[in-house]
C-alpha cells in the first residue's frame, strides 16, 4: 500500500498554525479516517465544487470547512475556513442557495483557492 499524504498549501498551513493547539489536534485527529475513506469512495460523501474543470471537495470538521482536492499522493488541502465566516458572507450577500452551490458559482472563492497555492497569507 502506498503512503497517503495530506499536503497543506502555504495558506492552509498558516490557517492551521493560527488556531489554538487543541483545535489543531482536533482537526488533525479528525483527518485520521479521511485517507481510507477517500481511497475507498468516489468522494460522494463530501461536498463538491466545480469550476472550469477544477474539482474541490469540502469536508466538515465541526465549525470548520476543509477544502481539498485529490492528489496523486493523497489530498491537497487548499483552505480551512470557519463556517461562521461563510454564513456571514451568505447573509450579507443575500445568497439563499446551498453552501457548495454558492461557492462554486462565486469567482472570488476560486481566486481564494488559487491564491492559497502559493501564498502564505490568507
């Protein structure tokens, strides 16, 4: 069996680093079952966002949403966002659709994901 890796972009690593240690451990602990689940399924149990051939999946961890994509070595984590931040965004924007549908239609979300690949800032 090949080694499964969870790879963090510089931005997602910085997001984890800013969290309290207890929360970091909780989030990383919740990842324990993720590798086997991703390898065995077609990721139907996760939220799915698509734009221009780019597919991201959303994994809920309590109040946080982890946005990732499959990678040849495992998964590549792009962002870890607090769900309350998204709720506030939807409320202020008047968006009345589901979380995944709203995000995949929003170009600013995809810019946020692309920026996470190279930047250490959120």
